[in-house]
C-alpha cells in the first residue's frame, strides 16, 4: 500500500489527487495521534492502578484499571456538546448584556 503519491501520479494524473492524498495523510496522522493518546491514557491508568495505589494515603479509595475499553468517540461527543452549550450560553449572555447596553444609552432621556 503506497502512502504517498508516486512521481507519475504527481506529474501525470489528475491534479486534484494531490488534495485527496493530502486529506488522506492528514486523517491517517490524526488517527495515529488519537491512538498514541489513547495508549498514553491506558498507560496512565495502569500506572495509577499499580504504583499510585502503593502510595495512597490511608483512607483514600484505591484506583482501578478500567474494566471496559475507553471510548474516544464518547469523549469527543461530550466535548462537542460542551462546546455547543458554551456557545449557546455566550449567545444568551451577549443578548442579555446588549439589552443592558441599550438601557444604558437611554438612561436619563426624557420619554414623552
């Protein structure tokens, strides 16, 4: 499986293939980054469940290694939902503050 473009593909094939190869390479790198991050998270959980428990203070509950695989997709959806909620709150706050600004502009003006 060729990862990059060949010389012939680059110079003689459809020029739009360059964009497709670029996007495919970016997706491959993103997938590798997520996989490496997930391996690091598993390692951190294993370290905490083993070495971390050895140094726990009396009365602290011990850490356990996850019983199920960790889901990157669930974390992503949770983060996206949080970002949507933040956007909604920011829009509401902006509208609320705009009403105060408008009221401040009209402050002290005689209506009538």
